[in-house]
C-alpha cells in the first residue's frame, strides 16, 4: 500500500484547540506527520497570531456574512495576518457573484492572495447547497483571471463539476479536505474507495493536472493517519510531494514567508 512520509503543508485545519483536540495534540500531530505548515479557516482561533505563526499556521480571513468590514480585512492583508480569503458559501445564502462580495476579489488581486470557496456539502441542515455548487463559481473564476481560487472539499460530492472547473480554468486548485470525516476504521475498504479514493483518482485523471490538487485534512474532524494514508493511496507516488506539499506552498507562497 502506498504511503507518504515527506513534508506536509496542510491547507485546511481548525484551531479552536478544545478538549482532546488541544494545542498539545496538534503539536504532537505536527511532529508525527512532518506538518511543516498549515492553514486554518477558523474564524476565531484559540490563540494569538504570534502563537499560530510560531506553529507554522497561517490564517484565512473568513467571510461568513455578505456584509464584512473592508478596513479590518485590508489592514489584516497588508499586515500579513491573513494569507488567504475564505468565503463560506452555502453557510451564507448568496452566490459567489453577489455584488457585496465583489470587492473581495479585488483585494485578493491587490494583495496577491488566493480566495478559498467552501464548495459542496456543508454538514449543516440550514445551509443552502445551490450557493456552494462548484458550477455556480465559474463566472467569478472566469471574470477574475488574475486571482487564484481553491475549491475547498473539491465540491464533495460534486467532484466531477469541481474537476471540470480545474481542467478548464488556469486559476483553480482543488482541496482534498474532509471528504470523509470521523474514524476511518469504521469505514469499509470498499466504502472508502467509493467515496474518497476513487473520486480523487478520477479528478487527477480528468484534469491531468497533479499540480492543482492540494492536500488538506480538516483536522480535527478527520482520522489523520487514515486520511493521509487514503490520500497517498489515491494519488500516484510520483505526485505525492506535489499534492502533499509543493502545490500548497506555491498557492500560499510558503517559501516567501
């Protein structure tokens, strides 16, 4: 079975650090899996920006409502507090091309940071999934060719639509986080293959762009050892380093920080 032991840049973690998912647990995980850097989309991380920076954790500016504060966001981008803008589509009931979000794309271009879209299922019964469907993003992606977009969760379960966007558009990346949450020991091999391994392989084959797949976990919502192993099995070994580290390093400009 294919494994991966190289460096990881995890493009999707949560940093509330509560209970069993404490700061100490995260530090142990970093050491065990050689996580040299990660990106949190927690709206309110449990620790200061300095603590996160010392951990190698970069922050997203999380847009959870169509009304947001331009002054605060601009200052955070200018000061390097935020390395990306995350727009929680589906949780908020607006399309990506809503007029209230347009200035976000201009800021992303100005500060040369990627825009992350939540795509696909939210796991929340009050969400409205039409706003998080990958195909609803194509117009914004086409209209902003100088902005890089990361489709968080690869549109799960609409992997084919997310892959179509990445195949067509030069500025789209696909994030592999939280495709299956919880303990993978409780999931049969057949189910794991059907719901996660096969879709990742299909996206890679369809796009023909291993440089556009980005490893993200969704920790602490996932079984980290099992999740890394499943992604390593889904991706051909010659692309492991790209998917687990290089692609995210390019997207988030890790080497220049």
